[in-house]
């Protein structure tokens, strides 16, 4: 444990162009979602403006890339700059997690009859990892994972395993998703899981099943073997602790309502000790929130461990959402605060110590939880780096 550290991170999201803006959103409890009319319904949506994506100069063909790749490159530029990444003589890899992959580009190309030669490359989800490899001249192991909403955390987990096993010294691990398409809105609407705009605020985490808000974005970490980072004098911004990914094995279309496997993943991470707080995936879906609430009440209520979820502020970016949680945890560790929950319902949080307002506190460990469509669960402990 404590062998894999984080030396850089970067992010792009709705109304968020870098980690400084993300910190401002988290600390000041800002909702970056905007009202949109989708099929006659008013919803809160989190979109990333393409003109804010700083990708020019990274690749000569960057304008041809799918939006998910552009967002990934934007976030990676900040992460690499922060880390001062070195490659000489080191084994460097790339792992990217995404639930929707390049679906937006595929749908746009199909609808508009585009015939440019980049179509084949862009429809391939591996183009996400290969774009990072090309932009930063990385020739080692590279993967794109499509693991539903846990994809970003699973990318970090795989990167940790590869570093721990000696196959890599450094890894760029990222998550990216852009699924704000009519067909996706229609299908989620039919499942009654999207929140409606109401007179008070958007629905969100622990809202009693009022639904979630869809968003998009990307985040990237530079992860290194600790001795490599220390040898080159890099600033250690956090450490990846214990983590676990498992499967409910109930159905490709739903999760186990008992939450047994999610609880097992939480228990594994707790072998490292109690967290300072929990960064929950809770996003407003009844079963999702209930499972997490039940687990928290059982394992943390007596310890009075604070619980938060950032989904009310930034929405749910599908496969990139775990990276939003992870980077928000690193920001809170480095800046000594716990971000609050917005959009929750008091009745849904009885027995839980929910962070209602920004809480100034030294943060040593954060437990991150995530669940995905099809029964996948992912949990991870993120820790303060060496002082």
C-alpha cells in the first residue's frame, strides 16, 4: 500500500475549464448545470462548450477528433503540466475509461452523412487512448475501458495494478464521456430517472428518487510509482489506497437491490482505516441512493463520518463521473475542505451526517463509491500524499 502516487491532475466539465475553476465550484457550492428543453421537458444539463477546449497544437488533426477525445486532451494537458511528466527511460502507459465512448461522434456522423476519412478512427473507442498516446508520445501499454459509470475509477484501478505489478512506472489514467444525445435522453426518460426542473432547484443526490442531471466532461491523473516520483522531485498530491471492483452478476440491465457486492467493496477499502469523509456516487435514483444510504448507515453512522456527493453541482458525467469524484477528493485534500451536497431531500438522509455547507477540515482519506449500469461496483480510498 502507498506505492502509487498522483503527481498531476486535470479536468474539464460544464462551466469548468481547469482544476482551479473546479475548486471554486466545489468550495462555493455552485450549480454549473443549465436549463434546457429536451423533447418538451425542462431539464438541467451540463454541457462543455467546444470553443473552450484547448487542443490546438497538441495534434495536427485535433479538430477532427470526437468530443470525448478533445475533452480528454484538454484535461491531460493540465495534468501533465502539473506533474512535470518525464518519460526518458521510464515505462509509461495510458488507460482511459468511458461508458459511451465515441457515441456522440458516431450519431452526428450518421445523421449528417459525413464521409471524411477520420470516421473509421473516430467510431473506434480506442481512439480515446490512442489520442493521448499520440499527443504525449507515449509508446507503452494502452487501453480504453468501457465499464459503464465506473469506467474512470476502473481505469485508475487498472493503472494501479499495472504499476504495482512492475509493468509500468507512470500511467496517464483518465475518464471521458459525452452522451448528451436525443436517443440517450429518450431512453433515460422512459426509465423515469432524469430530474425535472422545479421551482426550487435541480434534483440530485439523496433526493428521494427525483432523478439526476446528465452532464459531460473528462479528467486525467498522472499516476507514478512512489520511488519514481520522489527520485525526480515531483510534488506528490495524493496516493491511491485500497480499491476494489466487482460484479453483482444479476442482470446486464440492473443492479442487485441487496447491495451486497457494493458493501463488500466498501469493506475491502476500509481495511486501510476509516475515511475522513465519503464521496458518494449518490445521484438521485431511488435504488442507487438507497443502497449507498443503507451501507453508510450500517458502517459509518456510529463513527459520524461525513458524507457528500457532488452530483447536484456538476451532474452525472457517466463514465467520467468517477474521475470528477476522484479529482474533487484530491482538491479537498490539498485545500482542507469537504464540498457540500445540493439538491437533496432531508427525509432521504435521516441517520446520515450529510455535508450541507462547505466544511473546513483537514482531510486525510476519502472513500469514493460508484455503481454502474449492469451491476458493476467500484470503490477506492484516496489519501493525502507525503507532507
